[in-house]
C-alpha cells in the first residue's frame, strides 16, 4: 500500500516536535548549582557561623602583707582551738573527741610559735587574736548542736577551716616577704595537712 506524502510529512513534524519538548522538560528539571560563597563555617542561610567564645586569662594572685597574714593566721588558729575545745566536751563519737583534743594541742603550739616568729619579724600579733565575726558565728552554731549532729557539723567546720589555713599558709610561703614568717608557714604546713587528712578519714 502506498502512503501519501502528506501523511509522511505530518508524522515527521510530530516526531520532531515531541523530541524537542522532551529535551526542554529534561533541562528544566536539573537542580540549580549551589550558591557561591556557602562553604565551611556558614549556616544553611549563608550567614557566617558565630565565633567560639574566648576565655579570659586568670588574674595574678594579689599580694599578702605581713600584718594581714599574721592577723588571719592567728584568728584561724584561735577558731580551730575554740571549736576543738567545744568538741572535747560535746562530741558523741570517741574518735571525734580524740581528734579534737589533738587539734587543741597542735594549734595551741602553732600559736605560740607564731607569737615568737612575728616578734622576731617585727610584726605585732593582734590583741587577743580572737576569731573574726564570721568565725564567732560558726562557733555559736556549733554550741547549738548535740549528738551526731554536733559531730557532723564540727567535722565539716574543721575541714573548711583547714582548707582555708592550707591556702593561706601555702600562699604566704610562696609570695611572703618576711623570711621569719615564711619559715613558720613552711614549718606548720605539714601538720595542717596531716590534720586535714585525718578529718577526711573520719
């Protein structure tokens, strides 16, 4: 059968048009390229990531005068002596009572040696060198307790007091300007550390 030329021409036109339409649709579905400048260190919107916060360097330790050291060392020792004397009479645990007795003896000796060292250093001991107001309040709180409550508070207060003493003694032994007082601080440091170790084991 002979196909008319007009039909053949029409079919060619339809085939060619369909091919062009397919190519156009395929090109329109290709994903667009990524936006320029969106790399590492940027969020999905393209904004720069915030910089990591910078920490400030630690400040240097302030100086500690001889007078201030003697005042604080004397008050600290007197506080521990007074608290331990209360514990000798009120502690319910025999081990706590025995430790309190040792603290009284050791810290009383420390005070005597501090008096001698401060006199040689030309630094006057505070008159009476009693505990400061905050320490007196802590002593008053101890007096209101009894039994195991007293034991627990006493041990807690002594741990805190010995931590404070260790920090003070270590600091002056390192930066103090008076060799007599530095020698006293270095001498009593091991005893104070031993007391703290004993407290930690209670």
